[in-house]
C-alpha cells in the first residue's frame, strides 16, 4: 500500500516555515504498514496543486494533503480540490456547528469568511476538527483515497490519530511493516557495507537494509514487509543478530535511540553518575544529555571552561601543563577529565578540548584538532581526533566521539 504526501503553501517553499508535518505523517503511516512513495511541497497556485494531485494519483493509493484550508483568499486548497473532482461546494451542518461552537467558546463574532469554512466539496466525507475551524475532508474516488487536512501541526496530528488512521485501517487491508534499527558509531557507511556485504546479500526480497549516516554515526535499519508479523519479526531478529555480531564493538544499541540516551539508560540502571568538562563544544554535550527526560538521575552537571584560567581554577588543570603542552593536548584533556571527576564527585567524566575553527589553528595543531578524555576512578583514556574545518560539524563530531569513548569505558565497568 503506497501513499503520497502533498504539503501546500508558499511559506514552505520560501523557507519561512519547516515542513514537519510530512515527517510526522510518514512515521505514523509507516507504523501501520503504509509505505510512502513520495513527499512533495507545492505553492498556493491552482494549476500547481491540480498537477500534483493528478500525478500523485498515478503513483499512490492514498494521497494526504495538508495546508491551504484557512479562511483567507490565499487558502485555495478546498476550491482547487473541488475543481479537481468536478464538483461544487456545499455547506456541511456538522462543520458549521463546530465553527459556531469555537467562536462561542471564545466569545467572538462569527464572520461570513469563517462560516464559509464549513463549505466543503460535495463528494467528500467531513472529518471534524476538534482543535480548529477548518474541517478535514475524505474522498474515495476511483479506487484512490484522498485526505485533505489543515496545515497547523497540532490540528493535523489530532485529526490523523483520532480519525484518519482508524478510518484507513477500517477501509483497507494493510500489510505489516517492521523495522529494526542498529546504532553504530566510529565506522563510515562504506566500511560497514563492506564488512556485512555477505549478510546483506542473504537478505530475502521482503527485507531491506538502509544505511543512515549522521556525524560519526550510522544507523543500520532493517525493514521487513509481509503479512505474518511473527514470522517477519523472527527473520528480522536473525539478520539483526548476525549484523550485530559482525560489526562488534561499533554497535552501541540494537534500537533506534540516540547515543546519549543509550548512555543515560545504562548508567541509570546501574546508578552511575556523570559530569563533563567542555571547552570547544561549549556545552553541546550537556545539551544532548539534558534534552532527555530523567537525565538528572545520571547527569550531575559540569563546566564549560573555555579559558585557560577556568581550566585551572575550576578543574585544577596545572599551569605548567597548559604552558608546556597547551590547552589542546592529551595532558590538558586528561587533567580536565580527572578534575571533573574529582570536583563534581561523579563516577564518570568526559572532557573535550580542541580547535573548532574556522580560525585559531596552527601548523602542528590545525583547525579540527580535538583531544577527548573520559575517566572513571583509577582509569583515564585520552584520544586525539582530527576533523575538518567546519565549526559546527567539528562540535558535533567531538560530542559523538566523546560519547562513544564514554560508552566503551562505561561498558568495561
């Protein structure tokens, strides 16, 4: 079963807003066994919308449309869909009652332009909007299902979960899609592909492997398609087990979660604590950790010691270490990590010091040079990394490198 998503609005095409609707819908549909054939964004132009609908109907069984259902003149989706099906607009009493109730609730006068939002194409089934005035519209025409929904994310999400997905499940016989994601760190996708080439060649036609790289990490996603969920799950686990065994130490999780969450979960289960000492990453590691609920159970805090004075006064890095080896050195990173361990009284610590760029490098320490140290009682491990000259990428890569080193040290405990 194939679906296509069309988002409508000039604001998307000029970059004024980011299209988060499509990613969310794709994820929800995939969970129900509906595969996405294509995602398109089109302008508030009648001919552009008509063409997009006609082309989508040639590729997909389900066409989901968001945007352009507001009360103003630039919102032309409803009229264009009516023209696409060759029908007129009719007033829907349920939709009108919903609009009236909303305006009563906020004690505001109902304008004619708002009343017109209850007008819908004559051949549609109305999907009531519990969070706004624009109704959703369901069309079942010539074996294709079209669903038009508001572009406001919380309105669309509510409509999808409460009405659209249940109706799709009721109307269609949907196949099973199961995913299994393996998170790896420290090897590029080409090296991983070579390492597991024979396993990938053994995959049956209904199981596919995708490589999803992101800044020092690669997620290996196995996707199985079919009708028997139990059989698919067994097959998926077999191949995932072979891949995990082959990739070995570079595997950090057998599920689709971020690297920092792997660490938080592992430490929480064992009641370990963590502190950080960040220089060139400027608190980015702390941000990654604290974005997750429950991180305070593990993460005690730390220090962003950008200057040498703070490295000395907060972390206890020796002045002679900084003078002799410099701030970006194995010795400084080691003393930063051990200082964090000592000062913040944690079980583990991470320290990062480097030259993020684009300036500040030298011949012996070019931009992208980063030293990372991780420590626990009785053991400190330091490693040099040489990244590129892109500041933000260097910060992200440094964080991933630090978390991977921490994960390795943590698993030894």
